[in-house]
């Protein structure tokens, strides 16, 4: 055995315990596999809606316009459906336009807004309020995934929260921008999801008290969130039906 080989083995023996210690010291929010395996529940969640204003929706080119607004409305309905506290970020001005009607109509339960000049919406006032809730899971979506939504999500991750980014209610102006944002968010420990996935995860069971509202949202928004024709292939022509509550 040569001397260089001995040195390499000795160095590896010294570095392995350090690497193991570094891995075990990572917070759960920084471990994508761990965060993705954890179930998010309505009593531990907060919703954040980022910059859903009419002056910016023309920036979204990675999702067709009608499909995008359909997805935003389905995402907005989570607020009242599960009675989850919410934050609406953005402002109405000549430049930014007005908030989407999907937001103003459906995001009305325990909702607050915070002014900001920074790109990230994680301003000190929001951080202070979020800590008072005791909730550790943040579900976020908005315009756009590669800018304000991403930076807000990253700040939340840095502060130890589990972050779920609703990708199909976010979008960007180019596919490469969207792809790079998703990669960075996942590398940082965020869970990337869709409005349907996060809704059914929160509700868990169509026979639960949330079942009727969940099924209504599925029937109204799931077909419209696809591209191309949707056909009802059920024998009776009535599509998905809510199971009886026992």
C-alpha cells in the first residue's frame, strides 16, 4: 500500500463522522424527502397568496390563461373550505391593477395583508404574526414562482417552516425560469405540489366534514385544470360522486 493511499484512508476516516453529523443536524424543513413524507393538516397550516393582481397575470406564459385562473380559484377556495388563516400579499395601484376576483371572493376567512417594498413577502410583521399562530406549515402560491413567490418561500424555509409551493397556481413567463425555480425550491427543502394534491391531503377523506366542499371543487376545477377535452366515461354519465357519509 502506498503512502498516498494511507493518507486518503485516514482522511476519509476523519471526514465520515463529520459528514454524518452534518446530515443529522439538518432541520426537517431543509430535508426534501422528510418534508414531502409529512402530512400537512388544516390545524397546522397557513396560506399565503402572492401578488395575484391583474397587472401581473400577463407574465404567466407557462400555463394557459383560462387554466391558470381556474387553478388560482381552486387554490383560493382552500381558505374557506378548511378555515385556514391566510395572508394576501400585493397591492392595488395603476401599475399592478386590482386583485383577481378569485382572490377577493374566496380568500375571506381570517385574512390579513402586509405592505412591503422588498421582493420577498416575508416582512417582519408577517414573521411576527406567523410565530404567534404556532403553525409550522405554509402553503404558498403566486406570481411568479421564480421571483416573489420563490423568495418568500426561501425566507420561510430559512426560518424553519415546512413550505408547500402550489406550482400550478404560480407559473412564470418562461419554462426555463419555472423549471429552475422549482429545482431551487426543492433543493432548499420545499415541497412542490398542485392545488388538487394539497386539497386532498388537507381533507384526507371524502366522507369527512370537508367532503362535500372538496367534491364540489373537484367537479368545478379538476377537469378545467387539464389540457385538452375531458370526457365523462362513467356508466351513468354522472362522473365522480361523493360517497355516502357513514
